[in-house]
């Protein structure tokens, strides 16, 4: 079938020859990261200068040779993943704070002009359509607004339903690969603390709720606690393997959603090959653009919407830092605020911030003040529920003094005395 595209097919090294110094490149993200193309681009590092790379979360070894050629590429990142964290925090990169729901506007309204777009997609079907597979999110907008599209044609990319399809006419160059998708197994790293948090979260989830889960071990831990629930729905920016057992057990049915009833709505997925095989050509899943999935108005239309997100730290008034450790850029705004706001506007909705009480070093994540330079991702006015392994603090409608003591009560016991003193110093005695 691919013989009809021979005029477009090139090797990766040939394909990236079109890139010149000063160009702006978008790189497909998450489990869709096109590593064959980034490696080919890295082989040109010695002859390029000031090539700007736009991206959200990336997985795998990009092989851009930025240690040897620090002036060749500049990572102007819209979300910071572990493999680019060092570069974004030095002169080789930067971070753009933005809601996931709004990123597509940067491309559509030409705030950012994309000279070249790298994507990783399924082979063309009989009608000439390729699928962006596990990562539709902002990639669809990048493709539709980019000047030159280079696609890894990869038989291992699932064909997903929804907004994922790109016609081959839109693709300028095809690079044939047989690359396995990057895999992440969140379920392997679930701790006792995660499970304790998950039990508290699950206690707030009723039958017929619609769920959003952020990235990490806590969301998958929560899903393990929902086997006795009925008729749950999913409307989320991303999901992982944890949904599979609940679908197979008939717990997730999506029967009571108001938006996309009977369907799981998402914009990307990260997991294992089992997950990628499960979503392949499966009409249960609708992979839609982030500007739609993360639009708070759409989220709010689902009754009993439960949004589960995490944080790096939270201060005694409820301000949530979820993207940085002081001035060190750790991740990004992502979709947290989109879903926290959407869930709060939902009839019966519950926006939840769930986090361990302490860091791996034993430092309290509930603090009198956020670290100097830390970013506020979710404001204290948006926060309703905060959960640690020690319980649930319901902050909605509470004044600052009430919040401080409610958060102190779910902090780690080793830190409660200090937080109690700080609360008293700032707000006075405990409310009666």
C-alpha cells in the first residue's frame, strides 16, 4: 500500500535536511515522541544554529547532542518532562507557562510559526488517512498549522478514533520506521502512601461519577480502589493502564455522561504495549484535541465530575504549586487548572488535589509559604479538596484561618507542631 507514496518516502537523515538554522520545529509528544527523527536531527547538530524546538511532554532519548552543541537547539517547552529538565533550566531552553487548553491557539493565531512538524503516526489506511494515535492533544493543531510535515510512518502506532486522523496529502515527507512506543508502567511504582491517599480519594467518588486523572502513580492507585463502583465515566486529558481492569469489569461504562455518552474521552495516553494494543481501532476511546477536552465548559457539562490532580507543595492558604521547585522548572501548568475549574463548575463535581504529606527527603509538602520563586498553578480560590495519606481537608468556603488548620491536620505528624505554630502566628488560635 505504501508504494503509492514512494515520492514522499525518504530516510530520516534525508528528511531533516530541509531544516535550516533559525527554524522552529514542533516535536510530537508523550508516547508519540518521534525518536528516529530527533536522532537524525541530532546528527546535524554540528551544522545548525538556533533551531527552536517546541514541545509538550517528551519520552525517550532524544539524541539531540545538546551537551556537545549547546547552541544548535533551543528547547522552548510548553511542558517539561524529565528528559529535557536539565536543558530547560539552563541557557539551552525555557518554559512557556500556559494552560493545555490554550496551546493550540499559539499555532492557530500564529503567535508561534511552525516551520517544520515532526510526528509519529500509523500507516495510511485505504483512504489515505494516518492516525496520530496515542497523542492527539496539541499535535493535531501543530500539523494543521505547520509549514512542512515530516511523519514517521510507524506500524506500532495505534489507530485511534476521534480527531487523530491526518490525510497523507498533508504530509510532505514520510520516514518508514518500526519503532516501539515508549512505555511507562505507573502501576509498578505505587507505594503504601499512594494507596492510603487513593482510599481517601475513592471515598469521595460515587457511582456514576465522571473522572479525570492526572499523570503519576496516585491516579492509577485510585483506580485500583474503584472495583466496587458502578457506571463510572472518563473525561480526562490522559490515562494509563489503570483503566483497563475497570473497563473489563464493567465498572467504567460512561453511561451517565452528558458529553460523549458511552465513550472515554481523552487527548493522549501513556502506558504499556498492553494499553496501546487495547486502544488500537477501539471505538470506545475518543482521542480529541486538548482545546476541546480541556475546555472547562465541556468538562463542567458532565455531572459529578471528579478531577484528581497532584502538587509539589501547597501553602497554608491553599495555593498549589504543581510545576516548579522554587525557581527550578520541574514540569508545567498542563491541564490541572482546566479540570479543577471544570469539576468545580460541574453539578456535584469535586476538584481534588492529592499529594503525599512529605517529600522523599521528609520535608513537608504542606508549608507555611511556597518556596521563593515557586509558581502558583492553582489558586487558593479554586481549591476545594486537598488529600494526603492522613485525610481530607475540604477548603471550599473556608476562610484563611480555617484552611490553615484544616491543612495542618492532614500534614505529616512530624510537621504538625511547626505548622500549628505558623498558623497561630499568622491567623490566631484555632477556630471553634
